[in-house]
């Protein structure tokens, strides 16, 4: 039999986190700022068409956090350096944005940072098709198009309905999320990139 004081003692120094997050994949992303003709711009990448995941989509530099990364912030800088060909030392004034917990078992940690030597940017062709920049002033004045996505719950075939109240008529709580779309010239920015961008713009405003 376990005594109450033993239970309390076991949890006394527990540091809370998101339940189940030990099994989540962790990704670090950088929203790069740079100066173009005296004006602040945001840099975006177009993913290589040869990539297995999301080829041709617009994104920010970033990728999966490796065990060898000293910090999550370092992972964002490392990935940016690898993808844009700039040294980590040329990325300054790094600050965190709100992190995102994806329903697909991902935790995404976005940061902003200033690339001080934009003339040295040389995209890695194996990952990046092209890069382009958008004036921050344009983004601040542009309202995104917002569309709603509904997620439907579909239990597996052998789900034990007989163990829950209501059985097969159980009223599952439906989920919905907003999907943001930004348009600049011939480019469409959407998905996780647009969500991070929208959050960043709200903080700047």
C-alpha cells in the first residue's frame, strides 16, 4: 500500500510540460528579417521540387531539432545557415515567437532573426528552389484570406463503442481551425508558414 506522503513526494519536483510531448517531433523555424534598399523585408523560401515532403511550397528556413543541437534556437539557426548559405554569426537579434503544437504529433518552435549580410545568401539547391522577400510594410497592410477547415473524427473499425456512454451515437466534439492565405505577386503563402507569419504580424502591430 502506498502512503499519501509518498505519492506527494514523488511529484513534488515534477516540471510540467505538454502531456505526451516526449513522443512529439520537434522542429525549429526562423522567420528571417533583412534590409532591402533601406526597408525591412521578410524572407521566404520555395522548397525544392525534388523534396519528398511538400515540394514547391513556400516556407521559412527550418527543420527537425537534432539531439546534437545545443538548444532549439541553435537548431533554427543551424537549419537557416544550411539552407541559405549564411553563417550563424550573421543571424542576429534572435527572439522566440509562440510555439505551435500540431495535432499530428509535432511541436514547432519559431524564432525571428535579422540576417545582417543578405548579399551572402546562397540557397542550397537540394532543398531550396528559390528565395524571395516581401516588404514588411506590405504584409502589415495586407489582410489574409481566412478559410475554415473542419476535422472529422473517425474511430478505427474495432473501436469499443460498448465501453462508452452513447455507444456508436456518442457525440464527438468536432474540431475546426482557421487556414490563412497571403498573396504577394504570383506567390501564395499558406499553411503553417502563414500561421507563423500572422502571429508575427500581430505581435509587431
